[in-house]
């Protein structure tokens, strides 16, 4: 049996002794590795600065875009308001003509649609027609009174 054991030890590869490095060799190896790593990231600071400038420019452009969008929205609202007022003015003028009432009085009343404005005009006309006629002076009490003619001019 001792022969079998010897055979196994003889067939095993011999181990190489570990190489030892001097302090100078270790320092040189570390310096080389550090130099390679530093070379990889040599332009890191420049790239970081460029990235920061890009981000700032993007934010500034975004702010300008937001400002332009807000201004466009404001102007669109203003335009819509002007269009609505012009449309209402047209409706008021048409209804005032149709009903024979003063457009200024009708414009001062609420109502945006033709039906609402027409209802207001109908109300004005009904109120005016229900008022008593202007008093007339039939006496010769002096002054410049004219018989059968109203003293107050008709405003409508």
C-alpha cells in the first residue's frame, strides 16, 4: 500500500513557488494601474461641466417655452373675449332694430344669446308702452306751451 500512495504523490503536478515582489515593484504596479484609471476619467470634469451647461440651457429653453405658451394662452383668452363681445354687440344691434328699442339700454342688460337679448327688448318695449303718455299743456298759463304737444321730447 505504501507504493500506491507514493504513486499518487508522484503523479501530482509540482506546485510552483509563489513569486514575491519587492516594494518598488508593487509601487510601480500600483502607479501603472492608477495611471490607467486616471486616464479613463481624465475628461470627466470637462464632461460634467458640459452636462451642467446643457441642463441649464435646457431649463432656460423650457422656461422660455413655458413663458411663450402662457402668453399665447392669455392672448387667446383675450381674443375669445373680444369675439364674444363683438358677437353680443351684433345681437344687441339686430334685436334693438327689430324691436325698436334703444341699443344702449339693451346693451346694458344681461343676456348673451339672441333669445335672452330679445326677451330683454320685449320687456323694455312692454314697460315703455305701459307708461302713461307724456302730459300736455292745454292752458295758456304762459311760457312757450304749445297745445297738444308734449313738453318732454321722446327719447326713443
